[in-house]
C-alpha cells in the first residue's frame, strides 16, 4: 500500500454495541452512543415474543436491523427459550435464515 492510500479499516470504524435492555423490554444497537435500532419484546416464562423493531432516523437502509435481530435471536436461543415472531420483520428474517426452526413457535392468525 502506498502512503497516499487509505484502507477501508482506517476510514470506517464505527462504535457499534448491542445489548439487551430489560428495563425498556428491548434489544438495542447503538452506533457512536446513539440508539440506532431497538427490537421490543415481551419476556414470558419459556418464550420471548418479539413485537416490533424500530430504526431511528438516519440509520435506515444500512442493514443494522438485521444485525440486531440476529443478536436478539441468538440471545434467546442461548437462554433456552422459544421465539415467537409477532413482528413481521422478525418473521421474514426467520423465514430467510436457517438455524432457528427448532426454536420458533409461530403465532396463530
């Protein structure tokens, strides 16, 4: 690499973090300390109902919602709970990505 070239790594290092926020009943993905995406849930005995996903203005279209959904699903599976995808985005994600089938209870109607 010549001295005039800038690597993508040097250019783009966002401060991204994800966590489960039990007080707000959501998973959060933050970029640079700002909440970019929230995935809201109801934590019930034996299962977690995912109710909706919200992406903050300025963060749409970047795929961050998919990153957070993957994180949330893995967290629920690791806790030994079932997934109930009431949110259409979660349902679509689960239909398109393998590996969660045995952990999902599809909501009725």
